[in-house]
C-alpha cells in the first residue's frame, strides 16, 4: 500500500541517499567513540564529555534516519 502517494521511481534516489547518509553516520559515530575512549592530556575531562555528547547525538540521528527510510517503505541497509 502506497499511503504516501509517492512514485517509487522518484523515491528510490532519496532512499539511496538516506542509506548513504546512514552509513556515513555509523562511521562518524564509531570514530567519535574511538576518540572518546582514547582522549589524553590536560583537557581529558572536557574532551571526554564533549565526545560523549557528540556520539550520543549521532546515535539519535542514526535511529531517525533509519526510521525515515522505513517510513518511505524501504529497509535501512546495515551490513
């Protein structure tokens, strides 16, 4: 059922871009986690907290992007 009344031909490029964005956000998220785990130096606590804020926000965005893809009646790609 096409409750959005959207043409699949026009929708597919959007879904492809959303899945690309989803993949890039996963990489961004993982890099932020790595920085969070490996921060050193006199600014440790400030940077540690900032990286945590950033990866928490990225995690939320990942979920939002995946749910948007589902709303468009496609599946988020995760391999």
